C-alpha cells in the first residue's frame, strides 16, 4: 500500500468511528435490518458529521489523492469529496446491518468499504447502469438475451418470490439498488416481466444516465415496432455500479406507473417474447430507421418524429381515451400528409392500400379506421357518447371478439389501432430507408397518385415488405393472430 492509500485508510477508519458515535447520539444507527440503507438528507443531516475533525481529515486526504479534486480546476471539471464520503459511510452501515454485526472500525465490513473508497477515489472513469423493469416481456427460453446495446433479463420466479428475484437482478448490476426507494417499491406486478439493462463508462457519471435511458427507450421502440405487445415501462433504476460512488442509485417512475389493476392495456395483455434470433431483426430495423431519419438541420420537429413519440406515449397513458388520442395522432402524423381536407378518408385509403394482407384484408382496415376515427373525433372535438353507443361502435371493429366483457372490448379496440399505427410506421421506415426512397419522411408528393394506380400501389406494398424480408422480419408486416 502506497502513502496515499495508507492515508486514506487511516483517515477513513477514524472517520467511521467518529461518524458512528455522532449518528448513534442522534439515534440514527444502528438502523433496522429491513431498512439498512441510510441516505443523507433523508435519514440524517450532512451537518451531523461534516463538522467532525475526522471528516475534514478524510476530505483533505481525498483531495490530495487525485487531480480531479484539485481546487484550481474549473468548477465544471472539478470533483468534490463529499459525495464519496457520505457514500462510503452509508455503504459501511448497510454492510454492517446486513451482516448483523456490532460496530467495528477494523472488521471485514469496514475493510471492504475502505477498499471500495480507495478504488473510487483513484478511478479516472466509472461505470453507470440503467435497469428498467418492463411488463409483459420475456424470453423464449427464460434465459437473458444480449442485444447489441442492451441486455434483456427475464424475471423468472413464483409470484411469492417475484420481488426478491427482481431485487436480485437489480443488485447484481447496481449494488445496494434498494437504497433508491427505501421501503416503498416503485413498480407493480404484471408478469411476465423483464429487466432491460444498459451500461456505459465515463469520467462524469451523471452525464451518462440520460443517454443510457434513451438507449433503452430506443430499444423498446424497435421491439414494439417489430412485435405487437402491451409491454409498458414500469420503473427504472439508475446509478454507478461501484458501491462507493457519487451517483448513488436513483429511481425513475414512468407516467402511468406501470400496468396495475386500473391499466387499460392489461385487459388485452399481449406478451412480447424475445429470442436470440431477434437480435438481427432489432439491429436491422435500427439501420433502416437511422437511414430513413436523415439529419435535418434546423428542424424543431418532424411529422414522423411526432408519430414515433405519440406511439411511445400510448404505452404510458392512464386510460383508453388517452391511448386512442395518442395513437390517432401518431396515425395521422405517419400517413395523412400535409393536406387538411378529408383526413379520415385519406387515412382509410392509404392504410388499407399499404397494410392489407390475406389475414387483414382491405375492407376490414377501411371499416375499422372509420369506426376508430369516429371515436377519436368524439373525444377531441367536444362530442359526447353514451356508454351503450361506445360499446356498440367498439364491437363493430373486426378484431374485437364476440362476447367479450365491456372493458376488454374497449382494450381490444385500442390494440387494433396500435397495430395499425405500428405497421404504418414500419411501412414509412421501409419506404424511406432506400437511397432513392419511394416515400421520403419529409415529403408527401405523389403519394395519392401512386395509391390510385394499380401497378404503383402493388409496387409500394411489395417494396416495404421486401425490405422487412431483408432483415428477416416479414412477420411484422401482418397483424398478429388472436
């Protein structure tokens, strides 16, 4: 051990002794075994230990140990010891509590915490991870699947052990993950569930979380485009993967709070099942989407970008009416073009022309779009509808089975619109991804003429299916079977 490490060891050990005594006076420690994770600002004040001479000595030792703590560095490039000191103290207390040991400044819990502190102080970079729990998603064989940028790990357990297994997955990636939410779990119960994990390393841990979360969101978009499902983001844990850290575990809750008893999506639950052969399909669709979304300097937003955003928002809606409005907006942004007249008729024609298959013929799509847009118009244009008339309209939709309970019938109507939007987005991506695109994302010129011509209509329908065939995803072009 060199002089710097020795100084960190001595000052760290002295700080633990002094801090424990102070927190013991304030009846903060020892914490209960079922709540071992303390957090500064919630369970104790930083001012409780910061005036201690031992705190200042450890702070000085950390400052002298690495250039990033130097007071002469620009403020945005400078690191501060306080975050590591509080994390070091809380890590030690949690270890001691979980091991059910009495306080000892030189026991194995203290020694390991000191090693972790020294490693964190000397590190030039750190690793950050995001772990998002999602509903209605699993893998074909129950094993994790490694995609190019994320890992999908299914939560495989009996219902009684579900929470314990979920915590095991979280803590394997982010040690002490449960410290992010204390006693209140941030997620519901909507099996089969999976945890989507993304990692990256860098010098500034707080700058890594947002790109990692966006990476997961991009993955969810690609999977939802390839496979119709009701998989919702429920909660996400973010933080450094080392135990002593500046970026301690935090939890992100999603709008809609995940599917629970009141979630409209769960009434027509459809699982997404992933396998290793989906890796190539996801990568292939990512290439197509990147090719279609050519950079457009100076653009505040695009119609297609709005379509993707509204499609994703439909998975976070509180009720079926929100889902209908979000998905209808996405449908229009994907297919309707710039003309303001006869929007519904144009959507009927374009959707039935591009999306029809043997399983989903032209007349079904044409009629279903008309029914759904009648509901959408009543919702957004100040209309009103009795429950009886709502259910009467919903049961006209071709994919709503006979005899369903009322709530489920509405959920199936939402699923029908979501599938039409999903396939419309796929068609637009495929038709825009070529070097000489048939239908660029930023143009609507000649589309209706092509739809009116038999040869062009057939060529366009075949073109986007051939593109999907090229990434082994032709099954995504059709509506799923019941």
